[in-house]
């Protein structure tokens, strides 16, 4: 049972609505790692992004790992079986390398996966899980990913959800001069979005909001944006032309009643699970995109990137 194993639920086999059911909060991820470690597993890591939820481990039977995961992921057996992919040994190692090299990303070449993988590994380290093999494989995979980005053109163009969201906004609104843009959420994805807004939407009037106001104040000062408190969220949304949501909440943070009846509003919900009530998208003046729809927009870059992926020898 010492072989390296992985269970993956990703966009290849699970659409957005299905992946929402598999979403794990950060406390849940930590709990799973701790429970599996106490059960005898080693090298345990949970990688949870908008495109995937994956569990890596050694020294524990797949059935036992699934039982623990199912305690936190309440889905029907049929959905579990149709959505999950299990890999072991070299196949699991190869998969992790492909993930680190952004070959398994919904947007091939996605530049955000490096930070997500580092954060997942750091969580494992902080929980004190034995990681004799995981340490080596993650380190090697990250080095491979760095080489891929440096030596190929796979990460050229729109290479992240954050960049793609801003690119979509610019394509929909030909003139951003004085357009009110509200960014809600300043986790890793939100901070990357801040950088892209600062670089590609300087003419817009940009407001940042976060539950921890010190983070929004810091981001506003760094990029020349305006910061507002979480108590001002509804007023900010009502005055926005574009709303970008990138929070880590496990439920709706933008309910139907927060948006005006006749408001013209583009909403880019990059959260997983979604944070904007889908009913908002039915309002006549609202265009609402989720992370899969934003990624689909970026896939126009795929054909050029695939030219950089080595093909198997005949």
C-alpha cells in the first residue's frame, strides 16, 4: 500500500454544476488531511481549485480514502463514480506533473496553477503530515512546470481565469473610461485579478471590497483603487457596471435582491462554488458568467498553445 495514489474530480468529467457539489472549504481540506493521516496515510495533499478537487496519498487503501472523502462530499454514488478518476503509481506521478505544467488546466498553460499547488503543499506541511515522497514529487513537478513556462510558448496569451475575465470585460465594453468596476474578494485569485485590472483597465473606476478590510485597503493603496467596507457591498453593486466576484465562500454572497431591477450589469463570478445567485442572471440587464464560461472564452488560445505540447513518437 506504499504506492502513490490520486483521486481526481476535474472539469474533464465533471461540469461546473457537478464540481460545485465536490467543493471543499479550506477547513474541510485540513480536516481530511488530518483524518487520513491518523488513519495511517502519508504524503496526503488536497488540491482544490475552480477546475478540480484532487487527493494524493500513500500507505492507505483507496476504499478507506474514499470513505473519508465521502464524509465531506455528499453526492449520490452514481455522481461519485461518473465524476472521479483514480490513478496509482507512475500514472499518479505523471498526472501531478501534468497538473503542475498546466497541461491539465481548463485553460491550457494557466499561470495560476503554480501558486495553487504551492498553497496545497504548504497546507500539508503545516499540518505535520509525513511527506517523504510527496516532498520530492511536488518539488520535481514544480521545477518541470517552471521549465515548461520558460522554454515553451504554452503560457502565452490569456493564461489564467483572472486575465481572461478582464479580457472578456474589455471585449464587451469597448470604452472603460470611468466605468464602475467592483471586485469582491481578495484571496489569491482576487489579488491576481487586481494586478490584471491595474495593468489592463486603468481607465476604469475600480473599487475593491473584502471581508478583511485591511486587505482591501492594502490592495487599493498598492494599485490606486478605491476601498470600501463589506457593509457597503450592496450599495457598491447597485452602482457598478461590472462586478467581479472572487471570494472563497461556500454559499451565495451576492443574492438576487442585491442587484437593481433595471440595472445594466456584467457579472464575472470566478468563485467555486459559485457566489452569485443564478437567479441574478435572469434579470433583463444582467450578463452573468461562471468560471467555466470565462474559461471557454479563453480557449480561443488553445490551438496555438497545443503546438508547444510534444507529441508521442509514432
